């Protein structure tokens, strides 16, 4: 039996599909569906049970989960970067992860969890995923801090030698439709092009970068699933790893990939960047991927053009958009 927390969310539901494709349906999905369309991510998926995240934590804390568990893929978290409730974020993201990790370690259950590139802060200390560099990083928002807090805990207690964490960079792809403002620029850009025929990108306020030439390490969700599956089957591969492509692409590159996938001529409008984010805006984020490669991970990552092409042609342009 496998447990996927955040199993109705973006990456979580896609990983449930990956497990199904690998012939696995003994899955407990842990999440909070709320009243939006997130439930659609589970439509057509095969799983053993669904448990609300609060009830599941209660089962864990009271040692009341009697089923044999082979692995926990902990992807559930509040990923809202504008959230300001510190107690909630530390309880939901840090404490929840700590309790699950301790439970899994005590029972020798494979534990894989989601960290985030948001832990790197402004990037001035680089993007190396060596655990020895963890104390250098100062996240810019509460979400990043809550993720960094557990990374530090795992490192300081030695737990990261027995579990695997992934610092996800800019993930995009099917099943992100419920995320609203937190959805990827690929999804938002597609909607903008379909509704207005153009995409809007920020003008630059940095002398070294041109308009729209701000770089992010965009990674297609299907590539993330392949890495998760590999780690699930490699219980001796542990530590905290970056999960990007290792090659950043610009917002312009992303926009051009969208227009190409839609067979349209590019139409990009550059708009003013809001003043309140200009001083802390990141112009370049790029994952260092040597550590994961050195661990033996065989996954080849799609280019932004190939990922966007698959996303648009096989999901966004289809009546059934779900993976």
C-alpha cells in the first residue's frame, strides 16, 4: 500500500496516474478537496481509499493506521506564496512533514517529500542542493521558510540520510487547473493567448536583462513523475535533491513555445512590473542537477518547447484536460 499526500493536487494526482500506469492501485490518497474543482484530478484514477488530511494525521499520531505501508510520497502542503498565517504554515507544512517522516522512519517505510526551490530565497547564495549549504539560505516568503525549516530539521537530525526530499523548481503541466493565481505561467499564458491573442510579460528593471528575459528552470510535470518513481524504487538513494532541468529558459522562450504549439504568430506585450516586487524580483533561477545525476537518476528532461507542446496538444486543447 502506498500513501500519496496531496494526492488530489497538481503533482500528487499526476503521480497517482503514474502509479496506476505502473499497475499500482493500492493507494491511499490524503488531501482536502474543499469546494473547488480539485476533485476532477481524481476522476478516472484507481485508488484504495481517500482520507482527509486532518483525519489521516490523527491516525498517524495515534498509531491507528493498521494497513501495511510500503511507501509515503508526501506532496501535500499549502503552496500559496502569499500566505501570511505563520502558525498555520508551520503546522501544515513543517510539523505535518516532521510527524510523517518520524512515523515512516520508525517503521522503515520509504519516505519521499516535497521541498521547494523557494527555500533558496533571492538566489544570492546559489542553487546548490548540497546539505552543507542549507544554513546559507534565507527564503523570501513564509511558504519557502516552512519548507526550509523541515530541510534543516532533516539535515540536523541525520534523517536526510534515510529519506529523500525534492526541491521542485517551476513545475507546469496537466492537473494544475485548480491552482488559480498559483498556476504556472504556461497555463496562464495559454489562457491569455486563447482569450486575447497575446501574452503579457514584464518589462525589465535590470540593466543586464532585456524585457521578458527573466529566466526560470521550467520542468514538465511528467519528468517530475519519472524522478519520483525512480526514487520510490531506489530506497538507498537518499538526501535532498534539486528537481529542475538544470537549464533555465526565459519568459520569452516560454511564450514563444506556447505560440508555436498553437500554430500562431508570436504576440507579446511588455507591461510594467509592479513597484512592490521590483526590488526582490528574481531574474535567474536555475537548478544545479549534478547531485541527482551522480546518484544515478536516468531521467532525461524535456526542453521547454517539447514540454509545452505536449501540454498544449494533449491536454489544454483537448476536451478532457486531465492526466
